[in-house]
C-alpha cells in the first residue's frame, strides 16, 4: 500500500517509494530507500520536493491524523481516508514507470521527439562552442521525455535514432546514446532516478566535441595521427565544461572516461577494469554501438546484428563483458532493422525484440529466396508456441537489392521519422 504525504510528516523508518517532482530536484542518487538517519530526514524536509509516496509494507506507516492519500497498486485505485484531500494526483509510477505501448505507437511518438531534440542539443553545443554559459535546463525535460519513451517501448526510439543524416551526426549521436543508456540502465534494474542519470550521461558524453574544429570533427575520411590526438581531447574538455555546473559527478566522469578500455589501453588516463566508473563503462558500449551502426561520409554503418557480433569479440578486452551481455539483452542478438534468413529460405526484417527469447524476435517476412520474388509482407512472432520458423543467419543488406528495409520495420510510422532522425 502506498501513501502520499508532505515531507514534513516523514520519519525515520519510513520507506520512500517515489518523489513527487522532478528527478533533479532532490539530492539523492536513489529514488527508493528506507529512511535510516536523521541526516537523510533533514535533507528530505529541507529540499524543494514537498510531497512523496511511501510504501507502508516496507517501512513505518503514517501516524493517525496525518493528511495523506492512499493508493492500492494491486487494484490501481485510490482509497481516501476520512481527512484526505479530494484532488486526485497522478498515480505513483511502478518500478518501470509508464504503461507499455506498441512499436508502431511509440515510433510515432519517437519521431516527434527526435524533431524536438535536435534544436535543444544543437543549442547546447553552440553555447559550448562559443564558450557561453551552458543552459542545461532544456535538456532535463528532454531526458524525461526520452526515458519515458524507453519505458513505454525500449525498442522504438533506440531503433529510430540510428537513421541519421551525416550533417546531424554529432547531435543525434548524443540523442541515440542517451536512449541506449536509458534502455541499458532499465535492463540492469536501476531505479528511476539512476536511469535518468544514465540518460543524462549519454546525452552529454560528447559535449567536448563542441571545442574540436569543424575541419577535424567533420572530416570525410579517417583522421591522421595529429588530428586523432586533437580529437582525443574531447572527453577531458567535455568534463571541464561541466565542472562548474550542478551535475552529479558520476555524469561528469562518464564524459571523461567513456573512451577508457577494460584492458587499460584507452584514454585519457588508461584506467582498467572496474576502476572505470560504471556509467562510463555503460557509455562506452552505447557509444560504440551507435557509432558503428551509423552511416558516415567515409563509411557505411554495419548492420545491427553484425555490430553485435563484432562487439562481442571486443567485450573481453575493450568493453565490460557483463554489461555487454546486458546490452545484448536490451537490443537483442538480432536488433530491430536486422535482415535475417529463415530456415524456410525466406527473408525477413526484425521489427521488435522478444521478451521471451533473444533468438526469437518478431519479424516481417517479405521475400522468397528460391523464387526470387517479393511477398506481401506479413508478421511472424518467432517466440509463439505455434511457430515452427527459425532464423538461420543474419544477412548483409548490401548483398541484396532492397531499398525499403527501413520502411518495412518502421511499419506505419510517419515518413518524416527518417528526416527527423
């Protein structure tokens, strides 16, 4: 049973379930914990958050006579005590926030989100490039919207943001890593507050690239040694830009250390293993995945399934292996957009990962290999008990004359989604 009350009525021994306000408006890393000390109680009472939800099954109950609202999560109903207020606030969020939405529904929302995100991130980079004071507040709302999208359907936004135009790469790469970080943090079971911190780290991880000259940053080809040395300074410069801001140190450290490698061969400080902060190890995985699956002026991105296969080879030396396993569970062995061959000699594109099996996503079948004919597309859930189809292997789209794979997996998403992303 959950109860909403003013922070002035909190006491030690109560279990805090959720803050009623912005995740950035309170000083705690966690959003759910047992109030054990007078110091924690003082922080709660003296902060800007006025009301909270407590879980009376995990801690002390509200004293008699205290004004509160009661919510039963099992029946999703409010139970008003005699002295309760008549206004009904939003229901407290579950462990994973908002309700689930379909892939098509969330792709619609994600396309709109991409359109709103680009100017906000672009403005932040412009401020950093011009050495202006950074106005970080517009990105806080963006982080909220991104994490909400991930909660509704973790595959939609993370798939859509792979579709970038070359001149938008830097900004939308940050958006993509933000979405991937939120999805990975959710997969790891982190609480709501920590998921948002991870998303913020993803959004800001490449801010230091604003200080790199455009000739190097946008060079249509591999960098030479001198240029690469300049590029390597972006992580430290991003960390420095954020030093004067009221941002959690773990977020700043993710900006500084996301190019460190598990074997100690990364930069800037050649950290190794678990001496690399958790958020930085997570950012490294999300950063690499989006980079290698994105088209660049000098290199076509790898298909998602091929990226997972190659990254698995690096996960013992460059990436945190256990975190990478969680990342694979997040995006799937066959991520959305992967072209796959079935044992029945049909081709299909993956439209959504399965919650049941990494090897059995939902797919859209559209081509018969034996007859070399296009088929009227139809959806198959490989995880269904009645389904006897299986994936034989993933295929490289470059080996086939298809130019509509994106529209196949996007389903009924609006055509402007690709332009937005």
